């Protein structure tokens, strides 16, 4: 067991993993490959099955079906203590009766390593808390406990480090700071990190690859930019940032583009950005990608006319507008305050324009509110 | 008293001026203890050095500061003293061996039966101590459910009886004091966050190592509390020896009982009581020091 952490290396592969509880599947036929050495974020609203997935990888929960591999080693039925996997628990779960030093040394000692001092000192240095070695966990602040939990896991150099909302209990400022540090530490030690979070900003800033989970399934997986710019479902479009979704119909095809009719006005969208199943689409455009001009201005690109500003909020770097369109829908627009032009006023008639490459088209039969904050908070 | 001063200081930081509240809250308790504990103790101490009055009247004693009472009392009941501590130790170990798995199962494995099981552990307390001890005598007796099977299995000879023996006294004490052991054990095991146990597994500790390195150390306050709560009353007990024992299983409690109520030899009874108290105090001080749980008491 002494070489548990070195014997199996490679990509983590979940194959058709299901975890059933009495009446529903917490994780539902989920397949996933995580590249060795990557920073992977498992993102999703509370209750979507993130912790359950992580616990199955750690061996704390047994999958109802499916298999888990690290490299070529099948670890599906291994006991937690046999797996080259370590976890930073949601509540840290430090050993209250042991000193910080002994907490960090725990994993090494269990694997029969006698001389732990230099490794423990290095781990303490890595998390910048060498002066706390003799304290007990309850004498530490939340942020310090969090770092010790990280040091206690990292010292074992596992093939895979699992982090379950490790920053959840910290205040915003400390959280942002720890996000940067975690990312730095991951680069430094070069281990595969699987980071679970329900905070989309956290996932986007830290991870190389983000998997967005919903109801026990992976909704979409890719780089943060890919997920943001090219969402494949309403859930993804609404969960990551904000989206304006407008009912439309594909009426024509023009080279690489579809021509879409939005309540009588024609716009275009890249075919590669369309996941429509038939002519009916939800046409999506991010609020910050929209340009807003007085009705009489003339701008090329995609244009929607006939808007009227119903609300203006000035927030320093940007101005947020609510624009009511002729068909009654309100569209959100974020304008950078970088052009020296004073913001438009409530009641002004406006037109909206954007570069065609910034828009996307989703299956028109989906519920346009899926994944929005209103739905998530329920 | 250090914690009192700390508490007073903390109160200061809220109100900005010295607070007498912590001391006032202590008054009723202090008054109660002075009247019903300290005064009687002083009285007992005074009694322990008295000698028979010149009148020769039975039960009448005068203060002569006769410290040799202690020496005589000890020399006369050395054997019962030793027996008290041996029986109490055996009963405590037996109770620990029975209670630990029981408390562990209730805390970690009982699911929704947890509360019911805790009530069942305490249930014997709903009947009187005396009654339970007499019941134990019936259970171990000739027609009870224990002797028959043991004889059938040839674990004891056909003539052997279980009552009126050291075995009956020790098991009786174990039975009587079992909840004192189980409850603190359960309380400290139940307080353990199961995630710390998962963390141990995650950090390469198998089931047994997790128990040795995490579960047991975290339950140590319960072990110490339970053993003290069992050992102290067991060492001073005389009911079990009186009902379940024979003349050669007498404990120091029985000697005190007979000196006090039968022979009305108050000074000897008082001296024995003091020595028992001192012995218990010394033992538990050493015990708490050794187990490293001073801060928990
Ligand atoms: N032991 C369990 N028994 C029954 N349901 C459970 C159990 N553990 C988790 N669940 C349910 O499974 C779903 C997913 O839980 P979890 O993986 O903890 O979600 P997340 O970590 O994404 O918030 C939730 O609806 C939760 O209530
Ligand atoms: Mg969770």
C-alpha cells in the first residue's frame, strides 16, 4: 500500500456511473473522462449530485452501476484507503484530537512512512502556515482550517485530489484569494484536481475544464469559454452568466449561417452555434454582447429595432438597461462606460445590434427559464 | 477558580464594568454544598478521632484526637479494602467491555432506533436499585435461566452455584452500574463527526486503524467519565455484597455499614469512610493524569 499513490496514474474515467437511492437516481448514467494533471470543475446547483459523484470516486459510496478507472486500474470496488485518491472535505473534517502537524502527517504515517518531518514542513510551507504546527484544529480560523485540510491531502501526492466545495464556508474576499492560491498550488504540485462547486464564477476562473451537472447528468462539458459562448442547452445558457433568449424560427440557410426570424425581424446565427432540432429555436445573446443605440443610428450586423428603454441602472464600469421589445419581452443590455457618451435615458427609443458570431441558437422546445436563478433557488 | 475569573473578565468586556453576576450565580450551589457536604464532612472528621466516653454507655463518644483509630481500622479491614478495589476494578472493566460495543452500535449503527435504544439502556433505573439487585439474585439462582444452561454445557460443575459468590457480587455491580458506563460512552461517540472517520479512511487508515487512531481517542472523554462513574460507586457499594455475596466477599462498605448501624462504633466507621474517600481520590487523580484528560474534567 506504500506505493498506492504512484502505482496507478493516468486519466480518471467514469463509465456509465449511476447511484440510486430508494426512489430516484442522484447520479444518472454519467460518463466522464478527466485528463491527468488538469484542473477540473464539477459545477451545478445544490442537490444535482456533485457530492455523490465525488464520494463514489473517493470510495465513500458504492455506485449502483458503472465503473471507475484511474489509468488502466479499475478502482470501482476498492476501499477508500486503497485508492490513490485524497479528499478535501466540505467541512474540512480535521481530526480534532490531533495537532496540525499530526493531522498533516496522518496519511504518510498510515502508509508506514517513518520520517515525515520534511514532508510535513514542506506542506505547511506550501499553505503558508508553518507557525501553526503545534496548534489544535479548533484553535484555527475557517480559512486556516481549509488550508490545513488541503495540506493534509496534498502531502500524499495522490493521483487525484477531490475538493468538495472547499471554499464554501469562507467569506467572499478570502474566497477569491484562496481561488488564486488553489490554482497556483495545483500548478505547483501538478496533481489532477477535481473541484466541486455551485459557484459558476469560481468554476470558470479556476478550471481548465468545466462540467456542468444537472439532475445527476452532465449537461455540457468544455473549457469555460466554450461553455459560456456556445451553450448547448437553456440550462447552461442561464446557469453560466445571463442570457437573453428570444423565440424564433429558422427561415433560411445562408452559407455558414441560419437566418432566424424573431417576431418579423431577420437575424443570423452560425450553424456551428446552433443546437436546434427543427425550425423552432430559442435565439440567445448575452447582455454584454449587445450594443445599444438611439433608434435613428445606423449600424451593420444583426439588428433588432423598435426597443424602448424601461429601466436604466448605472453601476460605475457599466450601465445596465432593460429594453422592452415590440413583442413585449424585456431584453437585458450591459454597456461598458468607456466611450464618454452619457447613458441613454428611460423612455428612449433604441435599436440593439451585435456581431453575428456572438449569438447562439437553442432547441426552441425547451423551457426558457431552465437554470435561471429563479429556478435554481427553488 | 481560573475559569470563574475568565468568565468574569468576559462579562466585563460586554458591560465595560466589573460584573458580580458569575459569583452571584454560584451562591445557591455554594450554600447547598456548605450545609449538606462540607459541614457533615467536618463532623465526620471530628467523629473519626473520638474514643468511647468514660461512662461506657454504648454509642457515646468524646473527642480525644485519637488518630490511632485510623491505623486500627485499616489493620482490621485491610482485606475488605483490597476486595473493594478489586471488585470495583473488575466490575468497571466488565462494564466497559460490555458498554463500548453497545454504545458504539447505538451511536453509529442504530439508525432510527437510536433514541429508543438509549431509553432502553436507562430503563433499569426506573426500578429501584435494591429490587434490581434482588432480581439479579433470582436470575443467578438455582431456578434461574443461567445456571441450568451453564451446567448443561458443563461450563460449571453440577454442584456449583452462582449466588453467594464473588462472581455474583461483581456481575451484580456490573449490571447495576452499566448505564453509568454506557451513557457517557454513547454521548462521546455520538458527538464524533462521521466525516472525520471518512477522512481517516480517505487517508489510508483501514477500519481497525481508524478505530485505534480516531474513534477511540475521540471517545476517551466518555471512557474516563464512564469508568469514574462506575468505579466510584462500585468501590463504596455494600448492597451487592450484602445481597449477592457471602461472608468472605465482604467489601469495605459492608464493614462501615455494620460498624455504624450494628456495633455503633462511630469513630471506626468514620475513619474507614475517610480512608475510602482518600483512596478513591488518589486513584482517580492518578488515572486522570495518566489518561491525559485533565482538561476534560
Ligand atoms: N444517503 C442519501 N440518501 C438519499 N438521498 C441522498 C443521499 N445522499 C444524497 N442524497 C440526495 O441525492 C441528491 C444529490 O445530492 P448531493 O450529491 O449531495 O448534491 P450536491 O453535492 O450536488 O449538492 C440530493 O437530492 C440528495 O438529497
Ligand atoms: Mg455537495
